[in-house]
């Protein structure tokens, strides 16, 4: 069975069907920029020994600078909506990364190829809110008491078994 790196690459190569629909549904949520980090990433190896330091441990880019253009746009919108606050300076700004899965749902479940290894990731910035429920779900998986119907929607395999990739929770 291929490793998780190969599985993730296969997802993007074999299941491009989620990319365009997601972009069409929310084009304003995507911005493309070719900065220093893009070109640095091109030289990042795609494979490394699992007992060696990974490229992600060497370089962490989890605290990017806020985007000046977006800050200007926010300032202009603030001036339109609340003119009395138009000249009030921003005291603090932040730029960051929010990870997400292709269907914007977390991945919670066992990794069958590894054995008794469970993951809970992809909370899209909502981890503080849904973390306790996810923790209870993982505890139920480990103890064998979790509801399989609940688990099915969050399994990693949904990206590889031909399941439709539909953004958002099942209704």
C-alpha cells in the first residue's frame, strides 16, 4: 500500500473534481501570489527518510506577514461602513494559515495502512470549538465504542475510494 505522501499526491492527481467546484463556489476566498515562499517550496524535497528531520521541521512558515492589500481593503470598507472609525489605526494585525481538507471537514479516524494509529486533523481553524467532541470521538474509536455511521463521514479514505467530494457537512 502506498504511503500517505503518495496517497495525498494521488488525491490531487486523480480527484481534481473538488478543485474547480470549490473555486467556482467561492472565488473570492482564493488569492494567488508567487512570492519568495513559493520559489523556496519548489526546492523542497518530495521524499525523505522517515527517521530523518523532515523539511517541515526545518522550516516552519506558520506566521506569515499580514497581506498589505487586504489590510487596505479592510480599512476602505471600515471607512464606508463606519465613517467615524475611518482614521482609527489598526492596533494589531495578523496573517496566518488555516489548513483544511478538500471537503472542509476534519479527518478523524484510523490510518489503516499503519495499524493502531489514529488522526484528528483538518479542523479549519475550528479546533477550539469542536476539539472536545473530536476528542470524545477519538476516545470512542480507540475504545471500540464510537458509532461507525458518525465515523464514516470523517474517514481519510473518502478521498481515495471514489466518494463524491462535497464541501461541507452531510445533511
